[in-house]
C-alpha cells in the first residue's frame, strides 16, 4: 500500500490514474480538508535541521525576520519570530551566508504554502566543531587537566616561544619585548599555527622548548575564526602542554577567543601582547623598584649605624664601664637582698607548714580511730540501755495482754459453764443433743457434768417451755 505522501505528491501517468479511478474513485475533499491533511503530515515531521544559502532577508516592521533558504534547485521560506530572534540568531544574517536552520515546518492555509519556523540558526560547519569542542572540554575537565596552575619565575633566564616567525603574533610579542626589556633572551620554536599539520607541529615545538631548558614556554597566535584556531583545541597540543615539565602560558587569539589550550595551560593571557607582558619583566619598573629599595636600604643602614653609635656612647658613659668594681658592689647588694628575701620566705613557708601540720594533727585526733572507737562505744552503750528498757516495756505489755486473754478464755471455757450448774448431753455416737424434739424413748444419753459423766436412758421427751 503506497504511503500517504506518495499519494499526495507523487504524480501518476494518465493511464495509471485512469486505471486507478476505474478500480475505486477517490473521495472528493474540500480544500480545507486537504490542507488540514497536509498540515498534519508536515507537522508529523517534528523538529528538522536544514542547511542552505540565505537569500532575500527581510526584517518586518513588527520585528519578525523573514528570509529564504535555498540550494541549487530548491528553496524554502523561513521566518524567526521577534520573541525568539535574540536566541535564534546570534550573528548578523546576510545574503549568501551558508547556515543551518533548526525549527519546525508550518503550513499557511490561506495561501496554501509552507515555511520553516526557525528556532535556532548557526553558520554551516560550526555546529559540528562546537559539539566536538564541548565534548572534548568535558573529557579534559573530568581528567582534571584544567586544575593544574604552576607558577613560573618572575625573572626567567630564558623564555621559549612556540609560534610562527612570520605571524603578526610573534611581531607583537617582539614589539612588547622591545618596550619592556629590549634584548631579553628568547628561544623561538617556529611552527605553523593554522592548517592540517599545525597541531602536530605545535606539539613538537612545545616538546623541543621543554627539552631546551627554558624557564617558561609561551604559545601564541593572532585572532581568527573557530576553524582558524582549531589547532589549539587538538588533543596532540593539549597533551604536549600537560606533559611539559616547564610551565606554559597561552596567548592565543583575542580576549573573546577561548581555546582548550588556554584552559590546560598554567596561565592564560588574552592576547600575544598580553602574554609578553605576563612573562617578560618590565626593566624600567624593576629599575625604579631597585632604586627605591636601594634608598630604603641606605636609610636603614644609616638608622642602624646611628642607633648603634648612640648605644655605644651610652655604654661608654655608663658607671660600670668606668669603674668595673661598681658592678661587683651592685651584684653583691642584689645578692644580699635576694638572700634576705630567701631567708624570710623560707621562714614563712616553715611557719605555714608547722601551722598546717598542727591543724592536720587536730583533725587526725578528732577523726582518728581512737576517737571514732570511743564515740562508737558511747553510742553502743546508749543503744544497749535503750534496747533493754524497750524490751522490758514490750515484755510487760505482752504479759498484761496474756493475762487479759487468759481471763477471757477462762470466762468462755465449757468447764467453767458446767461449774455453774450446766450440763451437756450427747448420744452414744457423740452427737450433741440440741433439742428435746430430737430424742426418742429408750435412747441412751451420756451427760457431762463439771465433775464427771452420767449415763442415762430417755423415758419420754417433752417439747415446750419447762415447768418451773
């Protein structure tokens, strides 16, 4: 089954079309329906990137930018909205410029045309280089190659320069040397700074200067496009800088140009002239500083001599030097004062020690074992008397309570009740008779009295109150 785009945009031969119409006639669509179908198909392409030559650039009064992108046999209309213009086009768009446009296709139904709604523009060829540059930058940053920043001497004995002898950068470097310190020792390692072989030549130049024993290496080049400076982003140059035993200063391009060599180097200079100013001392400034330091040193020496002369005069006028025996007298007097202070101090310390000892003896006497034992014996005797009196009182209370309980027990005793004239009758099996109704004639009873027992036989039992 053919694709929808082929149905819409692929022309057919007349005989094929007639044959197809004979088989199944296509549904008739309105222009709006067809346009919407085309718009849906075009929108389904999503974000696209198109390379071509810029032509017919028009900036509308509304602020929107319109232009055409063409190649040999095709052309597409493009537009950039005013709100996206600052982010989409970061360079001046001119006719004839080869660019890559990134955006989405849009169908304009009233005219039946389509155009590219551009969201980002970049010069052709730059995008791949920028992507490669960003990738390599992230790799080197992960390795830690941007962290090392080694110092170099303020007065290097010899400076190595890796650049082209014919380039303007080296002439700027020499011109700056003539201003700062004419004839300052330099060692040039000539190399190409642009082109296919430039990276390998720059790396070799850095290694030659490193082996030559210079104190600092400068790599420099004038400004240019990203492609012109690309050699200083190549891995061969970056490895040579990283492996160099000598500190490296990079002065490549202008201030806005930043290469990976700038980041890997120990010091980045904005331009070749700035690189020369960084590594070449300023002889005039050093002469002024030396003259100023010489004046400071002369004044310091004069002040030191004056101070020492004054001290010598004071020493010569001192009494000790005029009469050395005075020194012995002073020492003897001081020794006497120290001896007196020592004796007084020792006596005071002995007196304080004696007082402390007496205090400790009194404390020991109060808290010693003998005093503690006497105190414990006294407390024991007191406790003994207290315990005896309390036991006696407790015993008396227990005896009185026992007599009281005995009297109560005696009063409640069955024997005492029997002594008052009462008796207890029981059957032969030992069951106590509690009621006359329980008895029957002929039963044998055993009656308990206070002084013995009586055996009897029941003749008759009467229930009711007794006759008395």
